[in-house]
C-alpha cells in the first residue's frame, strides 16, 4: 500500500513508518517539523514538509500522493499545555484534522487510521477501560481528539478506519529500531527517569504517593513502541472500523518504574515526592481484548524491564536524542 503518515517525524510516527517500510509498504511522511525531528524520518520514505493547519498545503500533498490510506499521528499531546492554551490545541488538532479530512475527500482517499488517546475517556467509570465507555474528556487535549473523531462519525466523509485508543505514558524503543523518544519538553516518566541515570537531571518527580494503589503512586499501562506501531499497521491492513483500545492489561506504578530503572541502569536515580497533579486518575489500564480478537494483535514486549532496557540502550547510544 501507499501510506501517507502525518506526524511521521514524531516518535510513534517515525517507528510506524520504519515498520511499514520494512513490511513492503510505500511511505510518504507529512510533517511540519515543529515538534518532530528530520533525523527521525527513515531515509526510504518520501518527505513532504507541510502544515495541517494550512488547508491548501495538505490538499496539494494529498492530491500529489493519492495514497491508499492515511495514518494520522500529527497532534499536540501535552495535557498541561492544553490546559494553559486550549486554542493552540483546538487549532492544531481539530482545525488541522478537519483540513486533513477535507484533503482526503478531495483526493478520494478511502481509509484513515487515527491514533487517538485514552484522554478522551476522562476519568473512566470502570477499569480496565473498554471501547464502550462514555467519552468524557477532562482537558482540552482529550476534547480535541474526541472532536476530530466525531468529524468522521457524522457522515461528513466516507473514509473508514479505526480510532486506536492507546493507554501509554512512555513507549520505549525496540532493540533493532533506529528511532527513539525525544520530546521538548519531555513529559513521559521513563525517559525522565533515564535522564537522571544519565546525569542530565538531578532527580525525577513523583506526583503524589497517597493514591488508593498498592504503593500509593499512580498506576499506568505501558506499551512498547514496536507493539504500538504494529497495532496501527494491523488496523491498516485489515478491513475493520471503530475504536480499539491498546494496552498490556496490567499496570505498573510510578515507584515500580523507578525501581526497575535503577536495576536496569545500575544507577541510584534520586526520586522526590511532590503534590498530586490535578486530574491524575489513580489507575489507567486498557482492555485490549478487542484488538487481540479482531486485529490479531499481541504485544511482543509486554514486560516493563524489557521496555526500560530497550529505552536505556537507545538513550545511551543517543545521549542528546536528536540534538546536534
């Protein structure tokens, strides 16, 4: 297939692009490089520099490429930033998404794989999270993702394909994959813990240790980047539609992440407890039963130690990420 990957210079987009190419697909990356990295794009992919907020830019790209499908990663994804500047998120994630939908319609592109977020659920009514839970986002980031999803569900266009709701706080690198995680600022727990091990940060902050969890710290689902990327590809290759939650089914606490990172790196890794952050649920665990049965998806790297080991190897080999 010929696949247009929006946000292909970002972390998930770059790894998904690499795996698509490895599996024989043709990849065109569409990115404005505002938050992605040129060095994260596989050299086998064609690159179109453009911005989804510029309607003519994405329409011209779509008509030029005429892909068989779109895999859509291009979005801002920081909850705290979305609270401080909601317009930034609605302009980028919603307006940009509408422009993408219009471009697909104009070029007759029939399918989109939309990488969504568990933030659309807000505070889940039950755990683990299944696809039929009410969508009640509690921040502009989650709301912006939900609004884009609704754009496809009201019959505005004929494109089909799943929303992939993934519950992942950090998604470290597979051993043989070339591309790793580099955000500025970095909000994910695993790279921040590893930055302390590298000496790039003095300590890692644990926001709250009085939650109703076994050790008092928040529990989250963690997905390896290779497993996450493969789920998108399976959805692309199958004739399916609708939302699919992705997760390992078991969560790990923040303290567990720090403890395992200490064992993997052999470093002490100073951690300091800070007050809770507003809106942080005690536990976020996804049920991936539907993805298992319909997509045939099975994570290859579900163990937290393996996830951190692969991340540590990449950060050791790239101590400054993609910075020159």
